[in-house]
C-alpha cells in the first residue's frame, strides 16, 4: 500500500502555496450554502428528487429545482469519509487518499493517437486502449489508471464496457471510469467482481471507482444522478468533478467560480449521502477559466493553477480527498 508524500502543509522548511485563508474559506462555504438554499440546483432524475425531498430539501417538481437547507449539506459533509483507499488488482498498488498526500494519475480521454509504429495521427482503436493500459501499469509514477483513450472501432452504444474490459484485464492498478450512466456502472462493477474473485472479495477490495460531472451551472442531469446514486448503493468511490469555466459557465471572478464549483460538488455529495450514509466521495475539479477571446477552456495557465490550488484547499477545509485535473 502506497502512502505518498504530503504537499501544502505549513512547514518550517521548503515552499508551499496556500491560496485561501481560513476566513476566506469560511466565506466561500457560507456563500455556497446560501446558493444551495436560495437558488438551488436543477435535478433531472426523479429518484434523486425523491431522495432530496425525503432528506429535507425543498423540491419543485415542475421546475425540478431543489433547494437544500444548510444543515442537510453540512450533515452530508460530516458523514463523508475523510480517507479513501483505491484498491488495485495487486495490493502493492493500493493507494491511500487522505489529508495532504499527493498521488498522480493519467488524464482521460484522448480522442486521437499518434500510431507508435507508423506515426499516423488517427482515432484510437481498442488495441490502443489495451496498450495504453499496459503502459500506465508499467509506469511507477502513475499511481492509478484512468481511461486514457476510447475504442473508436467498437460500437459507441457499448464502448464504455469495451474500454472497461480493456483496462481491468491489462493493469494491476486501480481503475477509474466515467461509466456514462448507472446501467453501465453496474455492468462494470460486475466485471470488477469477476476479476476480484466474487462479490465478497470485491466488497473488501473495490478495484474500480467512478467519475461524473455536474453540468455547469448548477445542474445534476439524469446520468450524473444515476452514477452518484449507483456508486453509493454499491459503496464504491465516486469522484464528483465540476468542469465550470470562469467567464463562461461560472462567474468571471475566482471567488464566484469557486462558489459555483463548490455548490455543484456539495449538491452531488449530498445526494450520495442521502442515498447511502458514509459512502466515499472524492471532491473533484477540472474547473478552469474561459479564454474570452477564443471561447476555449484554458489549461496549463496561471488562472487554472490558482483555481486548482483553491479547490484542493476547499477539499481540505471539508476534510475530503480531492482530485484536481488540468494543471
């Protein structure tokens, strides 16, 4: 089991980047609670609406707007585990997500590939997905696997299952997938159970986790709700990841974007806890700023770095493991 080094701690030596003070974090938290209670979030799924209503939220069935009282959100935060273990097929690749420990993964999803043999730039095939899994498995610097490519030669109606099969059978590290919807999520879990050695073995060592993204601003669409709820029912880790863009789908200011981002994550986290109290959730981010001239997402920019550092700090404020992409 790997416990990587810490980052961002206040130490007497070395360098650290601490973007937000405790008071600023509290201000963002309070503003987020106000947004969730007064503006609310759009929730497309009927079962999710039922869970929110049963949990004490105000639900408008006509507009599908859910307004969540602060005590419901804060109770959900408290019931979310602060420590997560991502299990690999090989226990040597188990990793511990806690406090300020830093791990690394590859990002997904590459839509084109340079053929390693011909140099041709082309859409990836399933054999490329398999080979990418083997490369990631070999690299010590990558602690767990995300699906780097998608198989364009498979039926796009079932491609999520082909991609999962390619990864789960070609790496001994933990695998994280965007499963499209709740139905595919359960089928991928069935693969994980078969590889782990049965349901009981999988319950002890969950080899897969899942990622889903709210739609900015402030929408939990049906597929997103399904993935959150089915992950919770199976007690597998769900990475709820906002992809807000400052100046596009979120306010142009850093503070405003963080409040929008935070509201999306906490609404999904609340749904997870209302589904199954104590279910593990990762506080995720691919939030960045929009280039106002090109109307494109900026990645690898100072603005992206500031936002990434700030959302990681917010996750620490809530004692949640975090995932930050796009740096």
